[in-house]
C-alpha cells in the first residue's frame, strides 16, 4: 500500500501498489486520468496502469513496455491530453498512445 493526498479535499487515502515484474518500481512521473485511474512511469521497463487505485487489486494492474511499441523501456514522463491521448517520453524517443487502451 502507498498513500495519495488530495489537496482540494485536504485528505489522504491509501492505494494499492502491486508487486511488479521486470525490475523495481522507481517512479519518474505519474498522471491521473479524469476518472481517477493512475498511470506511473517506471525508470525501468515502461509504464504501470492502476485503475481505481483506492480499490485496485493485483489482478487489475497492467504493465506496458516495449512489447506494445514504446521506443524504449526507461519512461521519463507521461502527459495526458483532454482528448484521450497520452504522450510517453522515454530515453529513446516519444510515443503517442490512447489512454483507454494504453497503446
């Protein structure tokens, strides 16, 4: 478990942080979608998607890496646009993905 603080509500809550494959979770960036889903950028091996992090389980977490087309595994940044587009910066280049699918 990890914690997240909501400065608008002035409250915090614990959220599920899963055991991850392919290295350790060294987050370099994070983004929260309009519906509260969490994207974490991993220094090693891509991105992690945690839907509804307050109520998530290990089975609901998805990891994305070079297998889905990222130009490199070391993700440095994530930027979400309003129109369901995610920009993912890696050490080897930039990728444009759909927030809904992760690709």
